[in-house]
C-alpha cells in the first residue's frame, strides 16, 4: 500500500522545453501537456520565467508550482520545465543534453544566428531527447549519433541504378 499523498510515478516528466533569445523572445518551444493550453498563456509563462531568471548562469527555480531549470550561453537562454515535484537533477540532465547536443550539431556555435539558420536540426535534437513529455535520451553523444544516422544517404533504388546503366551503355554504343 502506498503512503497517502505521494503521486504515482510517471514517465511524463517534462512539461515544456524552450529557448529564448537575450530579449526573452521565443526561438524554439515545445509544450507537452495542457498546463498552458494557449499560445498566449505559453508566451506569458515564458516572459515570467525569463524575467525571474534573467542574468542567472544556471539555476533551478520554482514558478507557479513548476520546477524550471535554466542555463544561458552567448545570447540564448535554455529552459526545461517539470512539475513542482519533479527531480531537478533529471531535468538538469535533459537541459545539459540539449545544450551539449545543440553545440555538437551546430559545431560549437550555440548562438541565436546559428540556431535560427539550423532550426530544423534544433527541433530534431529536441525530438530525440524528449517525446511527448517522456525523456528518451540524456546522453548528447547518443543524440548526435542518432541524428547522423538519419542524415545518412539512402541507397539508390534499383530502378534508378538500372536506368543509369542503360543510359550509360546506350551512350557508349553511340560513341563507338
């Protein structure tokens, strides 16, 4: 029998993950539950988080009953949000994985300009780390490795190989 008042353990640990620029404007955001159902509520929450964590290098904050871990680099601020009872170390591991994996994908240039130029890749990094609020990976090396496997070129379909062969052989006959 479980003690009264303790919630059931859940795999759904991340409520939101977002990156803001130095002015607090959203560059990338993923919300995984209905805590903030509308875009307006999400933006208001992001503004509150940004104003309360501004100038802090890396920190854990409790805001509106939620646990928020954050870090900053260059002109970006990274945030991972969990429930008020969520383990801060687990959320920090997700945050560290996000920052380091983005650093590897963006070749060390984790700044606004590079992030915006490679936004599709940044979303892929986020999707490899968290899916639907469930943490899939916290090792940045594994995240980057999975992304490099996705980017590997597909072998040519047999029809195209045969067409290339036929076109090549007919071109040789014409030149003879």
